[in-house]
């Protein structure tokens, strides 16, 4: 059981990936400085290459996180709750964790889909000829990425809370049942 809890702690560390990226908040009606637009036009090719690398890294991270979230739900959270129910040891806190984690995972998945779509639109824009549109779409993608980050952080919190709940349940069980 301790090894599983340690696995959860390790997973928590990997979930902070999306929380590292800064996101600026620019409104569509605000004037974009000419210097930024000129830099976009001048460095369009290198910006696009950098964005493609970011897209690949994000895709790989998303796949890894998706598998991790699915594994946690199907191999840890759900079987624990099923076993507790079968043994008449139902714990509503752990059942709530399962529901919250499942809902938050769906929120993460949807947020990532929206971010991915915004990123695809960004990559389709010719930044040399449409630097203003490109910049606005870049800000849109950043906003969507921030939403993904928040969803990943929420899942990380769910995992921490779940690990704490499992530890509390084990302590209670040892004190009250194994007398």
C-alpha cells in the first residue's frame, strides 16, 4: 500500500508540468505594439518551429498524463472503492474522490481539446502576412493552455487529497477494526 501511495506522490510531481508556463492576458481590442508585430513578421519561421516543438512536447505530456489519470482511476481509485463496498466498509470520502477525480479528468480532457484546436488554428496562420491575427490567436492559445494548467493542478490536488484520505482510512481501520 505504501508503494502505491509513493507512486501517487511521484505522479503529483509530473502533474505540475502545465503550471510552469506563463500566460499573459491581452484583450482583443487592445493595441498591439508595432515592435511585437515587427518581431513576429521577422522571426516567423523560427516562431513556427518553436511552436511545433511545443506542440509535440504538449502532445507527449498529454498522452502521459492521460494514461496516468486513467491508470489512477481504473487501477487504484475504483478498485479500492469496489473492495470497500464488497467488505461493507464504504467510505463516502473515497467515493466522492472517485466522482470528483472522474469529473476533473473529463474537464482536463475537454480543456486540452480546446487548447489543441486553438493551437492548430495558430499554426495555420501566416505570421508574416497576418501578424496581428497571429498574435491574437497566440494569446487565445495561451489562455486555453492556462485552463489546461488549472485542470491539471486540480487533478493533482485531487490525487493529494485522495492519498491523504486513503492514509486516514488505513489509520482509522487499524485503530478500530484490527483490535
